[in-house]
C-alpha cells in the first residue's frame, strides 16, 4: 500500500493525463465530503491506475499448459467421490470448521471476476475484486463511512458495530436470534463479499467474525473522534485512535495470527512453513517492477494450490442438535442464493461439532485432501446456463484459461523431484487413474490435480505435500510481509497477549478462542 499511497498522492497533487478514464464524478463527491473522502479518492485512483488488487504469477517464465478442454472435462468428471461417504477417507486431524475458515480466508484474499473461461494471457486484464491482504475487506467492506449498510445505523462511524439478521423461530428452537447475516428484502446478504453467503457454514463463520468485532468493541477503551481537519497522514493516525479503528486493528491482527499459527500448520507441512518464516520466500517475489514491493495474488495459489480446500468438503455434516445429518445441498439452500434466508432458528450452528470447543465425540472432520470431490460439488447450484456445474471441471478449465503452467515445470523451477508417472496415473481405488493415463496427464499434469495427488501420495491426504505447501505458505507469508499494516510488518514481535483478549493458551490465539470470546458456541442448546 505504501507505493499506492505515494503514487496516488503524486497523482492528486501533480495532476495527470488519464482523467477521462476515472470516475471523476465520484471523486468530486468524495473530495467534497472532506477528510475520509479524500482517502477514498486516492483509493479510486489507485485502483484504476495502479491495480493494487492485481493478479500475477509466481513463475512468470513458465509456459501456460492448455490441453484440450474436453480432456480437462473428462478428468474433472472423474474426480468424484462415491456415496455413501467412506469413513476411511476422513481426515481425523482437521476439524471440519477449518474447511470453511479456509473458504472465508479465500474470500478475503482473492476473487477473479471473469465470466466463462476465456484464454487470458494478459494478467492485467483479469479482474480481481479483493485486496490480496489478510485485511478482512470481505468483512469490513470499505468501512462504516463508505459502506454504512454493513453497520448498525444508530452508531457513529467511530463506534461502528456490525448489524445482524434475525433468525425465524421454529417449534424446536422457538426464539428469534441475531445469528443470521444482515439481509436485503430480496434476502441477499448485506456483507463485504456475497460469496460468504454461498453456504450456511461459511455464512455462520462470517457471523462469528462480525460478532468478534462487536465483542472487541465492548472491551476496548473509547478513542478520539476524527474531526476531518487533519492532513492525510495525521488523519490516518487520528482515525487509528478511534474505537472502531482500534477494534478493526485488533480483529485483523488476531485473525492474521490465527491464520498463521492455527490454520496454516494444519494444512501445510510445518517444516515448509517454518522454513519460509525463518529463511524467507524463494519463489513469491514482488520486489521488482512492475510490483515494486506491493504484493499481488499469485494465480498458482488462487487457481490451483489453495483450491485444495474443495476436496475437504463433506457431503454430510452433523450440524446441530436438530440436523445431525445435514446434506451440503441443504446448506446451500439456507442462504440468500438458495432462497432459504433468513435462516430458521434451528439452523444456527453448534460450533462444538466443527471446532475444538468441547464435545470431542461428535466433531465433524474434513474429507482427506485427495483428487476427489463429493458429488454435490459436481452439481453446483446457481450456475449460469451452459456453464459447467462441476467444481472440479471449473477448476481445471480455470487453470487452463489463466495459463497455469504444468506441474512438472513448476517442480523443475522449484528444484523438487516431481511425482512419478506411476504415482500420477495410479488409480487409488477409483476411476481417476485410467482417465489420467488416457489423456497423458501422468506425463504433463494440470497443477490443481497435481497438488491434490501430491497431498494424497505424500501425506495420505492429511495435508498438502511439498509443492502445495510451498506455494500456500509462501503466498500467506508474502501477503503478510507485503502488507504494511499487518502485525508481521508493523510489529513483528507482537503477540495476542498484548491486547489482552482471553485465550486458552496465553500468548496464543486460535479460532476456538474467537468462538469462546464471542460466547455463542451453541445458541440453540442441546
Ligand atoms: C462448499 C464449499 C465451497 C464451494 C461450493 C466453493 C465453490 C467455488 C466456486 C464455484 C469457485 C469458482 C470456480 C471457478 O469458476 O473458477 C471457487 C473458487 C475458489 N475456491 Fe471455492 N468453494 C468452496 C470451498 C472452498 C474452500 C474450503 C477453499 C479453500 C480452503 C476454496 C478456495 C477457492 C479458491 C482459492 C477459489 C478461487 C477464488 C478466486 O480467485 O476467484 N473454496 N469456489
């Protein structure tokens, strides 16, 4: 952001030639509104001209791998788990709540807005709707001044708390609870990123983080209000001292901490993570032009490695005392997209079944990380006509469309030994192997498929393997290092203890601590 601000300031002060490309009306309006508005103007310019949200490649010199679409479609279709779910394919090391924390994190970091699957070789033209930083823009939106809909209208911006939707009482949970996303009349969610209303578990995760902010507001000392008279830099500082800005900083840093210390060590090889944290990144580099120190979203991460999470999704969840065998299809239904919102009270989640907050006997686990997706993910709802409904097919076509390299080239660039053709073409008891071999994918392998296969071969599906771990760990660490407001950049020695929120282990902070602090672990009881 440092360069964006500097550059935006230069443009604002010095003038520039490309005014016709700007939304000048909007800028006039926000500049006229003073203080914060000026920042907004700078951001608009920055977004329009400098592309702080842009995509890029970790391995820009590698050739795109674009096999025939039909071969990718065949492979995607074959990556299908059988029903009923085989208990042997569970991953008893990762509670299922982490699948949806992972999805929530994805929605904070990356959103490719491309429709269809065009061949895209100019990365600047791929539209990214999120800032590639762990800043929770999917939660806070543009803040209470610029996006007031997300916040309680009775409070000034300096005291901003989130709004909620109310659940509808049912005979078996006969109470209206503030445990739904806030919604418009058409039932669509009023959230920083609509995708957090894509299924009920990610929606409830979003609700938990909304509540986390509000609880932090409860416990923080009050700050100063910004009167808008300060200069840009002073205004920044003043705003940081308001209660809202303090709370947002506390929430963001605790979230960054738990992503780094609670989530990542479960999904990547801890040795790779330690190596990246101790010895730095080898492949995710953004120091030189055109990035000049500003991180971008690596397509190897967003288009392949981090999509590993799709294989952790279960078909059935033990959701709460009422719905002990909730099918994923139903979890899609109880959202704005599925038309089932606002949610009935008996669909408020019991977090004990998803995270380590008690009730070990009944916890759901993720499916193992392997080249299989449950049938429901091959039949996505809300897909435009003539578009593939299989998420596996979509991921493979997306990888080709954005020009990801083949996995063997990435292995060579990383200096690691690739999986053998026998490993890649092996059947693992299903029907993927023959399709892989028929299309030669055991010799030249799409990156997403390889990452999943590698996880299975190297860890038995417990977590990502060597290449997947490296791409994911370097991306997270790089995005934190490149964000000048992250705790890693601003205060590398910071620990959660400094802010004094209660934690089971002093000095640490986990997802379970968020849920305990919010205090709504199982709102409908049982
Ligand atoms: C029920 C759960 C989920 C559903 C239904 C879902 C669905 C989708 C869909 C439809 C896309 C767009 C596919 C395309 O056209 O390219 C997508 C993209 C993606 N998903 Fe998921 N997903 C789920 C869970 C997850 C999880 C658990 C993770 C990671 C831990 C994840 C990571 C990603 C990433 C990184 C992208 C690319 C985002 C972008 O840059 O646009 N998803 N997902």
